[in-house]
């Protein structure tokens, strides 16, 4: 899944695709590189970010969705608002990526039940403005799994078909770098515990910047220089059974997941008989 942020303030690309034309060109480039899905979002979710009004989110997202659909792309809309999701689906989007897992807008789950498109339900504990204060867990994997199960339960109760649900541990959302690493280190456990496909969004996130901090100054690695690390996470996440990785640089991640798939098919082959 390639990321198309139509925001002036995204941490990872600093508003590079804010103009609709630039966002469309960027989305087309990601499709050309081999993205199976392009994820179009008009609200920055970085810690501390203020929310745009719904009209502004619609203004950002709809023209970009329309153009990418017209070009034949499989478009997902990254939104917490049912109204934005509904309008994006009308414009041809075929999937909804809701970082709030249906918590931000009570109209979202009923909409997902009616529309029947795939729905990504992420682990979330509140809006960006105050979310890092909620980064408190007894055991991050156990707690995230329990909260995700509560959300998938709510979605099923609302009538969302089980075959349409995708879950996401929500790296960086109300999580410290330690929490993110523990979720990744135990990703196999997360994948096995949930009966739904798992999406992982680690791309360019600040925990990678901290890991790769400059040895002399201690300054975190800037967001746009975290793609090699993201590629490594993509390969490892795929090896642990992730269904999808959400990334800014599609080309490098596609290579990584192809290597992982080839490696995995070899590892799964029955042992060859000993020579002679
Ligand atoms: N991260 C961001 C935005 N949307 N959606 C899902 N499902 N999972 C994520 O981890 C996720 C997301 C924030 O990152 P960005 O600013 O690079 O888009």
C-alpha cells in the first residue's frame, strides 16, 4: 500500500503532495512502481496535529481519489470520518482505512456494514492532539490485542462482514518507540492471535529515526532518510505473516516483499533427499 498524503503538515513528506495535481502525480508514480493499493488521506495524524474541518478534508481528498480511480488504481481512503469515507466511496474508492478503528465517528461502522468494502481497523486511543499521554500499557501486545478484539467485535456487531476486516496494531499511535519495537518483535504473535489480515504501518516513523540517530550528535535521522530501514521492516513484517505494509517508498518495499516471498517458498519446500 502506497501512501498519498494530501496534507500540508504530514511528518513524513512535509506537505510535498499537498496540491491535488502533485498528489495525483505521486499516486500515479506509486501505482507505476507496483503498489497494489494507494491510500489517500487528507488529515495528518502526527502527534500533536490539529484536525482539519470535514469540508477541508473532502476538498483535499475527493479530487485525488477521482483521478487515481480514473487511472485504474485501487484506492483506499485514509479517514476517520464516515462522511469523507462515504463520499470517497462514491468517487470510486474501494477500501476504507480508519486509524480510529471506528471510535472517532459513530457513523463509520454502520457505513462499513452497508458498503461492504474492505475496512482497515487500527488500534487507536484518541486524537493526535493528546495521544502520546495514552501510551501506557501493562503489556503492549496483550493490551493492543484486547483493544483490537473489542473493535472487531463492535464492527461485527454492527454488521460488517468478517471477510472485509483488516486489523493494524497502529505503530506510533499512543505508543513509545519501545512499544512499537515490542509490537514488531512479537508481530508473529499478533498475526496468529487475530483471525483477520494484519496491516503494518511503520514507514518513516519516528521510532526508526530514533534508532538511526546520528552517533555524534544524537539527532534523529530525518523522515525522508528512513526508507532503507522501512524496507527492512517491510521484509521482516512480511516474513511474520503481515498481509499488507503501508509505505511511502513503494519500489524498495516491493523488492523486499518479493525477496521475502521467494525465501519463504524455498523454506516451505519439503527437504530434498540426501545425495546417493
Ligand atoms: N499511519 C499513519 C496514517 N495512516 N493508517 C494505518 N492503517 N496504519 C498506520 O500505521 C498509519 C495509517 C501516519 O503516517 P503518515 O503520516 O506517514 O501517513
